[in-house]
C-alpha cells in the first residue's frame, strides 16, 4: 500500500456487499492484465483479496480513493454504512455488477417480507431444527459486553438508492474484456471525470443486436425450458419457445449464452430503451404468441414457470414496483 | 420514454384527506375514447375517479406504463380498446389481448389484487358500458382500499436511504 499520493498511481478499492462473490472474481478474470493494472493503480481496500480493515478506510482523507468499485446490493446496515463511508472517501464510485446496479438476484427477496424470510430460514424449512425458536438478534448481551450484528433491512436496495453513484458497470458478472475497457476508459479519462449513473462496459443496444441467430418470424406455439430441448442452431431461441431475455437486455456480453444454445437470462439489466426489463419482455412475448383468442394466449402463458423470477431475475430492485406488495 | 403523471403530492399529505380511489384508464383513440366521449355528451353519470390517458391504439400501450401507474400511486388501472375485428390498425388489439394473460399473472405474483386491473373492449357506441365499467371498478377498488405503493416504498426506505444506525465502531 502506498502512502499519500507520492508515486502518482491511482488508488483503487473494491467492496463486496450483498452478492455471491463472482464480481470479485470477475475483476481477476482480466488475467495477466492485472499486472498492467497494478502498474497504474494501488489497491487501498479490497477485503476479499487483501487484509484491509474498515478502520483503515476511516483513516483515509476524504476523496483519497480514486476509483471505488462497489459490488453487491445493499441488504443490511453494515453494507449501507460502508457504502456511505466509501462514497465519502472516493472521488469516483462505480456500482460494479448487476447486484449493485439493479439489485441482481438478491433483490428477488423483495418478493417476500423480512418476516417471511426469517420464518423460512430459521423455522419452517424442512432441514431446520430450531426448537428454541432462536433468531438472530441485533444486540446480544454477553459477559464481555453487548455483541452487535448488522440489522437486515426490509428490502434489498441498489447502491444508487443509498448514495450518489458516478458510473454503473452492469453484468452478472461483468465480462472481463468489458471491465478492462471500462478501467482503461476511466484511467485515460475517455469518460467524463465524474458523472451521474452513466453505464460503462456495455452498449445501449440489446443482446439481439449482438446475437448471430436468425429470426424466421414464426410465432411461439409452446414454451419450453432449456433442459427440455436441444435448440436448433442459428434460429432465434425465443421463436423456438425458450424465454430468451435478449430483446429486453442490454448488450455488452457478446451474446455469450445464446451462442452456447442457452437463452439469455437478462444479466446486463434493461436495455437503453426501457427502465423496467420485465415489462419490456411482457410486451415482446405478447406480440410473439401464436394465439387468436385470449383463452389460447392463457393456455400458452400457463406453460411459463415462474414468470416473475424469469422476467425480473436480475432487476427486481430496479423495476417500477421494486418488489411484491 | 413515455411516462405517466399522477400524484406528485407527498404521501403524508394524501393520507390526511379522505381517500378516493384513483384509477388510470388507458383508452384507445378510435373506439374506447370515443365511447367515453359519448358517455360525456349523453350526460351519463359515472364516478369521477378515472383519469383517462388517450392512446392511438391499445396495442401501443406498453405494459411498462401499467407498472408505472401503480408505482406512482394509482389504485387501479383500466385498459380499454376496440372489440376484436374493429381495430383501426387491423391487429393492434390482438397484441393487447395476447399480452393480458402474462400481465395478469405477473401482477398477481406481485400481490396486486385482480380487481385492480381491468381490461375490456369498449366500442365507440358503448358509452353506457364505459360508464358502468368505471362505476364497477371504482366500487371494487373502494372495497379493497388504497394500494398506496409510494407510501409503501417510502416506508421500506426505497429511494430515500435508511436511517443510518451505526453498528459499532470497530
């Protein structure tokens, strides 16, 4: 770790909040280029990879960190506190990965209340034995003083729900080449020094734009799930009845999944033309159904398993309704 | 991007007044809006709880706007279009029709009661049907009570940050 700004290197931080850890790994996925990265930047906080404490960050002067990558959604009071701390200590704060940008998969928890989640986790799930009905408490008295753990919030929030964010780097996880491009763009000031939620490491177009498959303008006759069929190559997966989120999803990944016969799961979030990925897909699917009556449409739609979890798999916290009632 | 303008009042201020159901009606220009117009010119009486937004075609109505309406404080949403076979653009309302089952399923999974979303065909001659529909939906929503999504979001901290409770200096 460098002291002060003497060596002219940029100072970089990475934090892991409510996410799976894939984002931390995806930053290492840039491979040998990480050696170039440490030529131009010093890591000053990265709990996953190096031994830094929150206390170290508190002791930095305000704006000490040049680029802070915050991955993961905000789920509890610790993550919010660190988000505010890192915002204060960072010149540029980047929401890294889909959880920080749109809530990601953790935000599907917004379909249940905190009480329901606690009940399932600590009492009613078949593998749980908890005769004393123990639940985590924020404060637990002990002979050595009160022990505190972070408070879990009612909802999963995006980073931008808590603090102002300069850049959004979507993807689950962001693809290594896009990450490297974004880092270079930031380092060479190819993007404005400070900006309000500009998406980097992606384009404004949809995954369909990068997809090599061909549309035959054939309507959907039945819905299938990926494990049920071996899709025909070179033909649009959506037209084959697989729910491919491509039309409603931002590109940047290079259509990796569709090239491997897997329908797009929508991990780069909503495309440039919409804010609500799920409803964009409702419109698309509706236009593609082979149905002349509402009953026929109903029969087709009933074949879809878990529409909410499919259409909003990564963006529940960014959708208009943010979660269930 | 198109956007729905509804209540801009702070949630606390709306709670103080007596609550009235607020319904957003997306009406197609050629049939349903003309039907609503007919209800007006024929001086039919119906509750003043519906805010009508005119669209060229119900098929043009992006499902996004339905979500936006609830998110901004609507208690119910109505989508009205031409009868099948009467669409000015031939097949616009076929698209509306095909989208309805998935919209209903998603709204149901989100915990929004089915009575809060109504899709019907109303022709230019059916002013009376329009008036009856508005009365019916208003009554159903009145029984259900307010949806009040903005207040719910406010209470759960979305978009406002949380009260920061330090969990201990390390």
